């Protein structure tokens, strides 16, 4: 399943005063080119996996397009046809992902979530490929309280884009979806869910002041530091049913 994402590398491992030669599992880093309506848009570092979802999700999550018409993958190039295009003055975020800036959208959804589902989402993030490499982030997409898909990538931003792309290409209702993510949630990550219309984010990592402020402003439920038996709700606590 992850053949295009991992490889082997030789190394010298030191432990407790002893060294040994090993063959280790490492992640593959690729450069993916995204095209929008026939024109080159951006080159990004990503894992060569679910590239159609990556392309579709990137333009929706960035607020650049509101409707995806088609996606075609040729090698490491992704050609997306979309409509309702907006000009977004984005910038690179601290981890290298594309940050489209603050969104003015308000997420409307009556969806709720229980602690049981929150912990199930957190458990799903412990992917085998993470345990094997320690170098791939993961995002799980839930729809109507059940796991719909899971994606891994060298970049945490890309995993969310892939999940959003899957949601869009499979016509899932954003108001009934939630995403669980291994990565921290600054504003550049939270804005992806906002632009996609997803009301609930569950993360095993931290957020930031800007991420929390955006979640509050956009009516998104932001749950972080999810561990066995505990989590912290920073915004949208009304959706969590205890």
C-alpha cells in the first residue's frame, strides 16, 4: 500500500555504547507540480500517493476554487480543472506548507461528536507507516461518525488536502465530516477545514493562538492534545456531547 512512499537506506546505529550496521525504512520525498486550468500553479514537496486527491483538495482547502470539474495525474504532475476561481495571496507556512491566509467563511453544521468517536479518530492516526518510519504524517476523514478514508504524507498539510480532495471527489457532505490529524493546528491548517466547510478538527498535537482564534471566528470545533482518556477543546465545545 505504501510502496511509492517508503524505501530502504543503510545506516550505522548507535545504542548504549555499541554500533551496528542496519537497513532502515525511510520516507521518499518527491516534488509534485500542480496545474490549475492548464497553467502551472505550484510545486510542492509531497509523497507520491493519492495525487488526484491532493490536487483537488489543495485548491479547495486553499480557498482558490469552489468546485472541482476534473483531475488528471501524469507522473508527478497533477492537472486540475476547476471553476469559481479566486485570487489568493498565499505564503509558505513555518513547516513549508501553503498558507492561504485567514478565511471569512463561517462553517454551518449541526454535527456533534462524542468522546468515544474522538478517541477512535485518535487511535486511527497510529498508522503502521508512521510506526515504521516516524516520518509520515496522517489525516483520517470521518463522515457521519464513521471512518471514510485515511491518508499519509511527508507533509501534514498534504494529508489534510488529500482528505478534503477525497471528500470532494466522492461527493461527501462537508457538514457531516470531521478530520483527525497528527500535526499541530496553526491558522494555516485550521483554514483548510474552514474553506472546505468541515466543522470538526481532532488533533493529537497542539494549536496556536491564531489557529484557535480562527476556529472560534469560523464556528469550527478544534480539539487538540488528544491522548488516551483526555483531550482539550479550544473552540466549538457545543458540538462535543459528553
